[in-house]
C-alpha cells in the first residue's frame, strides 16, 4: 500500500536529522528493517509489539512487519509558491504525499543558525502555511474560472462544486488551510479529491526539542499546541539529537539503559512512525502460521475481501470467506487450536469490516 508521509519544514529545523534517525530504525529492533527506495524516500517498518508477541507464540520461520513510506522533502523558503529556492520541487513532492509531518524547531542553540536568525516555531509554521495556501489559492481560482461558464447552466452538482470552491477561496484568503473547509455531499467530495490541495492534507506537528525538554516539552511546544488547537492535529515532541544518539546503540540492553536514564520508555521515532501510520488512517491485521507471521496494512473501514486483496489480487477476486480471530483472545488462549476449541474462531463473509489487530486466514477460489 503505497501511502506516503512527507517531512516538511524550513531549513535547519531538524528534518534531515529526523529522516536519518528513521533510516536507522533497524537499530531499534532487528525485526524492523529500513530500506532506501530513492535518496529521499524511505520504506520504514511500523513498530508493533503485537507482532513480537505473535512471533514468540507461533515461532515461525520468519516474521515480517508492515511498512509506510516517509519522504524527506527539500527545505522551503519564502516565495516557494512562486518558484523561489527549491519551491517547485518542494510543492510537487508534497502533492505526491498523503499526509504531512511538519517539523518545527523548538530549541535554542547558538551553534545552529536559524534561517531567520531567531527561534520562533509559530512564525516558521506560518511561513510554510502561507506558501502552501498561496499555491492552493492559485489552484482554486483556476478551477473557479473553469466552472464559471458551466455554473450558469444551473446544474445542481456544478453549482455545489462552485459554492465549495468559493468557500475554499474565502478560507485561503483569510489565512486558513483547506482542511478547515469540509466538503458537503458527494459532488464536493469528488471535487476535493480531484483538486489534491496541499493544505487539505492531514498534518502532524513535530516539535524538535533539546534533551532537557524531551520528556515534558517547553514554552515553544506550548505555543505550538495553542496555535494548532483548532486544527485537530496531533503535536509530537521529539529530540532529533537524542534520537541520533539512541540510533548509535546496536546493543539492545545498552540502548534501554540510555532510554531509562532519559526517563523514556522507547525511542521517539517509534512513536512518530506509529503516529504517521495513524495519520494515514491505516490499521493492521495479521496472518500467523509456522512458515510466517506477518503484519498487513489496510485502510480503516476495509472489508475482508479488500484485506485479502492486499496479499494477492486473486484472493480478493475469488474470496469465499475469512477465518477471523481477535488478537486479545488469541493471546489469552495461547493458540489457534485453543481458539477453535473455545469457539472463538469466527467465519466472516464479504461484508465483514476488518478490525485493527484481527488475525485472519482467507479461503478463496480462483
């Protein structure tokens, strides 16, 4: 499932350091490898303790985690919407992603020069928002021009779309992102998908802090939380410098001792990867057998045949039924055989909506 999160931010806020930490995610667990597809795109495994639990219970020949793609996007500068700096590349790369991880510098360090000389995460956020909003406004105005003649026909669907564009235009001109304007009805939702607006994408704000602030945050973080309170967006606190240090430890016990000293339960990148997975509206189901225990990714709301199709398109085409077990019940009872004996293995049909953590086997006929 090729869904991507893009890392964005101004130059020198910690984007590249963060991406490098993610690229070293293999140091967090031998089961979670990382591979580079392109110089700025990484396929990163999603840490999931449930997979480790199943591995310990089933003892398979191999264990395979599920993954997401993270894109390290070039630093933005003022004027990007007009092609300044790497603006065109920056905006094109964002358009190809499904969600955004917006990195904000929330630490003071005289040795790391800020592109605007002072540390102000709210100003930094507004610079990027402004450039993305300008580009979206250009897209919306162009679409309004295209529909101007058609709307005179009185076609209800076209009129709805035109009204939606007018609402988007008003929001963007007021300095608000497209995600604050919810499409109403099928016609508007279809147009929203076609527009692929940059500021309509889901966003997670990542506050890059120093070591002293990694556990409880700081004043910069509190300002960010207040500034995005109306965006329904998650704010995550991570120290990329500390994450770099954590990634250097190859020995699990030494790494855990370092985390304990910092008062952390796990590396911040693990939390980030899971948050990005959630941001993309994804969930996990498992297959478990002696040959392989594996995590699979589906969109929230996917049906059993759609889940089967993630394994192979033939599974979806020839879907007959799914044998489904609850992860929690499986762990409590200890094995598939015990689940069968307790009557906990369910037979589900084509309309079954997959739940996060389901353990599934598919029956199909090609």
